[in-house]
């Protein structure tokens, strides 16, 4: 990412978090140049970008100011402490989200966690797939080793250095997407009836894995800017025999927060004290708007208790179905669970992906997508503020492409989804992100696609439908 984009993202985050309020004067160009060790022109470019996004306004001979009329919606409320572990429900609503209704192939799926796959930076990957499929070499059609292709594992080992980790390729296992990595990790640690502590709201895929394996979830209070309450986690560890802590601490799904480094270190210390494993989902970590990307919890792990999972489904394309896991001390158990599941992972996409990364194409693609998603986030928040009813609360994603929206306590987003079906629009109802079906008044929408009048009109339709349903109630 360019220096000016990085600086603009930092200043934008400070504005959105209230460190600079409407009407406040922003630091001078010279002060920022000295503070960050960049040129004056870099700072000026950053301010122009903030100006384009409506976050800064220049005044002749006075500098830059936060626009006085800028209004940001309130953040979603912090979730409440769960009284006890519960069995997971909501499968039928998840199935609705991941299925296309009969005869409605053109539904705009605003609720799915899909990246934008239309950019030109993916063309080298398509060429690699095409070239490998034309070769007479049959290696791509055979079973691979259960660990996965060594060349790809070496590339993953190199990539995780940016997150503060040093993981040799021998300790990395390639999986069929991050979903298999998470599932294998859960089964490697837990047995039916065991308790898993999760952030709340939490990724519905993990919720349904716990349901399928007969385990219970204990939902932890979660701040929309910093993540789980460590105090609540410590109380839960004292009260319940928790076997695993599962989190998405970096560019969280669905809240978009990045857990501060101090919290990550404290979390590892808690896990050591109570001898609990941590399952870290880092599938969105490389899409953080700030640079360098945030450190993982795994980077603070000294005894192998953190199982780090990720994939290329969110950074590149979900159809590749290529993920990976660094299971630490649980490597043998995870390999056994993978063998019981899919066995080896498809060879062709692994070989193409290794070639794509080794050819230097991955980082330029990430830079392009981070910049696009950051711009789309700001525009999507503005659209929601404009078209949704007053009092709507909205998350401030610090990476990725997912927005969490909280409506009036009495609102039902399941009913909203049914009302949107005639308009060929689908959102993700909030209840699927909770083991107990909480957050029925919340929804998640995707802003990955490049902004367009069609998407703006869809957001407007959602907001108008919300207002109509509230008026009926």
C-alpha cells in the first residue's frame, strides 16, 4: 500500500473513533511529515484522499479540519454476558443464506462473505490455472500428500512473517478452505459436550461446526472496536470447563474490529494460566487497511497452544477452496481429523496458487483490494447513514469488506429478508451469528464490489424497506 494511503487510513480511523471531533483542526502537514518520517507531498496526498472521502476539509491559511457537519452513526452496542453455554441453533437460516432460491438466480446477495473477483490483478492466477491444466504432466490430477503441496506451504511460511510469525513449512497443513481448517482444529481439541468460548457476534460457520459436532458455545461480550472482554473471559474460565477459545481477532467477521496487541498478549497469558487452546481465524487478516498488517495472536504463542487458520478465499477467490492451518502442538491430531474429512486437498489450485505467489502477483493484488475496500467502506457507511432510519448503529470495519448494522431492538431482520426477496436482494440476518439466535435486530452486508449506482439503489431499497416495516410495527 502507498505511504499516503496508509497515512490517510490512520487519520481516518482516528477521526471515526472520535479522537478528532467535527470542527477540530487536524495536524499540520509539517507536523505529520516529522511524526511519520514522510515527505510533505505524501502528507498532502493523504489529506487529498481524506478530502475525497469527506473526512477532511481544507481552510485557506489554516490547514485541514474535520468537517463540522460530518455525522457518523453510533457504534453497535457491546454484547451482553451469556449466562451459560448453549447448544447452537439457526441452521435453517444459515442454509437460506448459502442457498439461491429457486428461479431467482439474479439475487443480489449483500449478505454473503464474498470478495470482489473482478479485478485485473487476478488474471495471472487464471493464466496459471489454464497453463497447468494444458500440460501433459499428470501431477495435478493425482492425490497429493496429506500435508499439501510443499511449494505452496513454503510460500505460506513466507507470508506469515508479515503477521509476526515464524512457522516452518513442515508445521503448515493445506486444507480445503479455512472452513475445513477450523473444523479439523475444533475436532482435534474438543469432544461432544465440550464448551467453546466464542466472540459474540461470531462467524456462523464456526457456530454450525459446533452444532454438528455436538459441542456448546459460550458467547463472550464483544466491543465493536477492540473485541472480547478479557475480564468476562477470565470469569468464564473460572466458572466453566472451557476446552477452546475461538476468535477472529483481526478484521473480525462480522464486526470488523482489530484486537489491540496488548489484548492479544493478555489473551495468550490467560490461556496459558488456564491451559486452554486458542483457535485463531485469520482469514481476513491480510485485508487490514493499515500497514504493516496487525500481528496475530499466534505471534505471541510460546508453547504451541494457538492453532492459526486462514485461506485465500477472502483475499483471492473462494472457488479455489485452498486454506491452511498451523496447528502448533496439535499437528498430529489435526492431520488425523483432515484424513477423516477430505484426505488430501486438490492439487491443481495449490500448484497455480504457489506459482501466483512466487511470481510476485499476490502483494500487488492485496494492495489493490485493501484500497478498494477502504473506499467502499466509507461510501457504504454514508449510504446506510443516508437511507436507513435515524438511530441506526453501524460498525467501523478496520479491514475486510463486511459491515454490521444494528436496528431498533424490536426489529426482525428475518422478516426483512422475506420482504426483500421480491426485490431480488438478500442480507445476512444477525441471528445466524449467535449460538442462541441473538441479534435478530441486526444484519450484515457486504461492500466488496466496486461501488455502483445499482448497489447504492439496493442499499436504499433495504433502508426504505426497514423504514416501512418499522412503520407497520
